[in-house]
C-alpha cells in the first residue's frame, strides 16, 4: 500500500484513543486487522474513511465501525467524478441514484437506462434526486414507479433539463429540435 495510506493510518492511530477495555496488545492486533481490511477497498476510499473517522469518534475504530465508514465512503465516492452543473448536480448517478440507475438498467435494459437516464443529456443527479424534463418524469413514473419507490429516489421536473437535451442535439449535429409545446 502507498505512503499516503500508511500516513493516514498512522495519523488515525495517533489521534484516536484506545477503548477503555483495550490493552496495548489488543490495540496492536486490532490495528493489524484494520490494515488488512483497508486493503479490501480502493485507496482513495480508504484514505477518505481514515480521515473521516476522527470526526465521528475519539476512540480507535472496531472493524465493524471502520467497514461501515468505508462502505459509506465507497457508496458516495462517485460524487467527485462527473461534470457538475451550476446547481451542483452531477451528470453521473451516485448514492441511491446510482443504485436506482443500475436497477433500471437490469430490469428495463441498458438502452432504456441510457435513453431516459443519460446524465448531462436527459437528466442530472444528486444523491437522492433525478432531475428530468416533464416527458422524462411521466415516462419514468409510468415504467419504473416501483423502482422509484423501492430506492427512495425523487424524480423532479426541471426546465433546465430540456435545454440540456437541445444543447446536446445541436452540439452533435443531430438536427433541429423544437421542444413540444404544452396545451393550456
């Protein structure tokens, strides 16, 4: 493992106190075990979890506690990737919207997911919200309402998303596109 990970682990050991029921031998054995657990995760996830732990507790973490933090960081690690819009929304799903996207792709097919949940073109994501145009909203609720409810995501209509699609079409020379006008 890298020097950065080793440094983050040493800092954790320096700032966290042993639990009242731990003697020095137990602390050393626990540290060796946690070091092996860290190797099961991507290095950026492990470093982020180690840096995050002291904010949650003054005590040295147990394996279960550290795994919980590692899993949480891993789930939310994709936040850093992808393009962000001016409202802080990502073109890549993360958190629960990533699990929702994967379920839609598994059940309705990859083509369906790429069509109706294409970040930066037909929608944008936050951890629990999917921003779409009105047509996308109606279509998703019709086709995958059970998954929307199961994963606890919210499908939100945002007029900016229609502009995303228009920009994508124009940028790629697909043709002239006029948004459908709604009847009053």
